[in-house]
């Protein structure tokens, strides 16, 4: 049975803001908890992957991915990240439990991961920033055969100015501190959309000052994403009009 990567990614995106990280709960989101390998396994099962008979770990994911048509395309070496790539951190034989980590990429920079970091649970983060944050662990990259044929407009940002925002095409360039982005509304109380890493960029279509912050906006798939560019202490980074 063919695996639908888009269905797997959509399933994980729906878990953002609704998941607590735990290696000791259901590991499949059914009780509101999951861990990294459980998230990847459950999402790919939703997309049509075979039933292993148990929830895979970072150790057992390797063989299961290959049995489902994935190929190892990189091992601890540079690669061109694509939507749908599965990355596993930790050397085989040494990645059990907290010794490994895994997630599914959604574009050329970001991935979906389930993590205890910042109590985020399922989240979208910049992969390389997180990899460096964790000391640059040994890693493996798996890609579904034929996945390169996916339409490029199935992922990434696009633009639609929200009501009340002022249209402006530009790029926010972050400073030295990670900045939490938000889904749905320009509010620090809304669903976390992951951190914009230090020196990361955020292309935007519009802006508005709300609640003490100047917010910029773009669309990530069907999701509105808002990023604050300043606060009471001053600017977080710089903005450049396009």
C-alpha cells in the first residue's frame, strides 16, 4: 500500500498545541501524549505504512522505514532536505530511549518533532538549529522512493493578508534569541508554532501592532503564522521590505 506523506504530515500538524511529550504514555497521541518515534510511526501509519505490531523506537524505525519503501539517502552527511524526509538522530545501537530523536521534514529547513524541549510536545522547528542545539548528533536520513515527484506547492509559505493587517512584503531577520511564533492569531496566548531560531528569517505579507508587539504574518499551508518582531525591551531583529 502506497504511503501518503501529506496525510502523515497533516496528522502531525493537527497535534501541535495538543500534545504532551512522554515516553511512558500511549506514544500514539491517544491519551494526549507521545514521544518522537511514536509520533513518526503513528503519522506514517495514518498515511498507510504497514503495522509493525508495536510502536517503533529510534532503533527499530530504520528497518521498518526500509520495509515501507524508504531509502537511506544520507548518513551523517550533508543532504538537500525535502518535504517528507525522515531524520533519525543517534547511532544505531546507541539511540534507544533518550539516546535518539526523530522527526519528519516539511520543507528545506523545518521539521515536525515531538519533544520535551520547552514543554512543546509536537512542534515545527528549524531542524539544523535543533541539531546544533543538541550537540550535532550522528544522524540518518530516509526518503520515500518517488517522493521527489511531489508538487513543490504542497509545502512552504504563501501570502494572504489577514483582516486588519497592513499589507507589506518583507523579511524579518531574527537576532540572537529564539522567538516563539504563533498559529491562528497575533497573540502570545495562542498556539505555539515553534521558534524562529537565532538569525532565522521569516518572509511576511503584512504587519500589525497588537498587545505591545509588532507582528508579521504569512501562511504555512492552511495555517496562519504570526511572528513578533519586537517587545518592551526593543527590536528582536530587523525587517527588510521586498
